[in-house]
C-alpha cells in the first residue's frame, strides 16, 4: 500500500543551504526538456517547414488563435505570446510528466522524525504550492508592469487610487460628482484586494486540481496493485491540459485588461 502524498514537497538532498525537493526535480526536468527540444528545433529550422518544425508551428498557430479570442488583436497576441505560451507549455508538460510511470513510486528511504519513510524521487511539479504561487504572483505582477509601461504610471495608478478623479470632481463643484468620486476611491481599494485574490485563486486552483489527481492515482495504485485504470490516466491528461489552459488564459486576460485605457472623470469631462 502506497502512502498518501503529503501537502508539502519532500526534500531529496541539499546543495549547501538550498534544498532540492522531488517537485523541483520534476520542474527542472521540464525545463531541460524544453531546452533540448528548442535546440533541436532551432537547428533544423527551414524556410519551408516540415516534420517537427511543422508540428511546433501548428501548435503556435493554434495557441495564437485562442489568444486572439482574449486580446482581440493579433499584434497583442504576438506581443504576449512569449510569456503566456511559455507558461502554458511549462504547466502542461510538467502536469503530464507527473503521471509517467515511476513518478511517485520510485524513491528512497530516509529517516524523518526518527522514522524510516519512503520519499519518492519524482513528484508532479504543480503539487508544490510554492511553484503555483510563484507563477501566480509573477503573472499578476507582470500584468501590472506591462499595464504601467503601456498606458503610463499615473493613469494606471489612478485605476486603484483615484485621487485624480477626486480632484477633478471637486473642480466640477457638483455634489453628486464628488460623492461618486469618493465611492470610486473605495472601489479602487477593493481592486487592490481583488489583485491579491487573483494570486491566491490562480495558485490554489492549479495546486488543488493536480494534488487531487495525484492522491486519486495513489489510492487506485494501492487498491489495484500495479494496475491503474486507463480512464483515470486519460482523465489526468485532460485535467493537466485544462488547468494549463485556464491558468495561462487567465493571466493573458489580466494583462489584456491592464493594458486597456483607463477613463476617469477628467476624460469624461473633456468628452462632455
């Protein structure tokens, strides 16, 4: 009977003060795989694509088609593709590597808290909340950075702390306009809270789904020795694809919204 995986990633060895966990090994394998495939594709790039180059170009075109549905602009899709495409492929491949034979079953025995425990050498990378939270924080922060560079710091800052709207409202000398401006200041603070909520929801959604799949496969492996029903493996393949798609498209949505022009009272006043 295999033990249920713990919530935290397990340490395999240390390099100085740096702890290498089993989830870190899987994420590193994903990166190494990308480097190898990227090198092979680049070395065989032809003006007329064929073979593996044609395969990857079709994947790029497919992803850009989905990105266009979010951005509504092929130029924006191409601009954001290096970040969002890399995020999607990293999550997808690391999810799929996590269901390969040997993941969770090949490991070492270590003494932990005075007891001999089995520690798997490989574990799905996204069952580590540190990784999913890091990707979520990076994605949300980059959306703000890109938004600042696109529409300007003060206009973007006014989206959250609407001091400029209050100033223009006082200049208008209209009671309802001033009241509306103060309400929007409160809404701006709620926007700040929602940005933190984005990070938590992104990371917990990905972590929860992949961890649940790991637990399910572990339980099945314990009940049915050496045989895991293929439908559940197929389901995990689908879950891995869906979670990679949801995570990456949500980050793309955040970036797209962040780069949209911000209209305040000053713009509305000029319009009237």
